[in-house]
């Protein structure tokens, strides 16, 4: 009877070890894995542009911020944006689809102009939730698109180069 108890205990220990291993390897990775990028064809701004209440563009230790106030766009100091660069950016993003996944798991994101020093564009709704969070890379070799990462995903996605032009207008249209 002693041998049967030792064998049963050993089998239960193996089963418990297998369960813990499964949970640690399978379930644990889900918690820490970055969010997947939205599907190809998904628009970068999936909500109405009027939903956006704040736009932040961070690059090279500088930040451009536009805050919607009574239908106007202001910088954090209350200065009005002189043209419609913010509205045009939002309208463009609302019609700009992700063209293709260029690299689902890049070995070196810097090859695409992405990484710690890449510009970041964040659009926030009035309730405080992010509606767009982009890491912006370089243009593709044909200059017809730009490399981006969406919402913290590792995937590198190609979007139309019109994003580059809209960001340039935003930079040039900033107050001050």
C-alpha cells in the first residue's frame, strides 16, 4: 500500500507541475504581451474627429499640444492654432487605412525609423481614453507610405504618406 501512495502522490505532483507550467507559459504571456495591431484596412482614427479633444505630437524632446476648447484648438498656454492644421490631421486620420503589415515581429525596429526616439502621436477623447496612439517611423523607399506602430504593438504597419504631409502642416501651424 505504501508503494501505491507514493506512486499516486508522484502522479499528482507531476499533474500539478504540468498545470502550473501551462498557466505560467500560456496564461502569463497573455498578460504581458503587447496589444496586437488592428487589422489591415482599419482606419487609424476609428471614431468621429469631433470625439478628439486633445492632440499630442512628441518628437526630439519637444511636444506640440492642441486642446479643443469651445470648438477651437488652443495650445496649453491658451494660444489659438492659426489655421485648421489640427482639424485636417483628424479628418485625414479618419480616412487613412492601414495598408499592410510590413513586419509582424521586427528584429530591429530602427530599420523602419521606429524606437525610443521616434515621434509619437496621441489623440485623446474628452473622457480621457486614447483613440489613437502611434509611433511614427520613416517613409517607405518609394515615399508612398510611412511606417507606424499602432497602440504599442510590435507590428510595423504601412500607412499612406499623406500622414507625413499632415504632420508637417501641424508642425508649421503650431502657435508661436
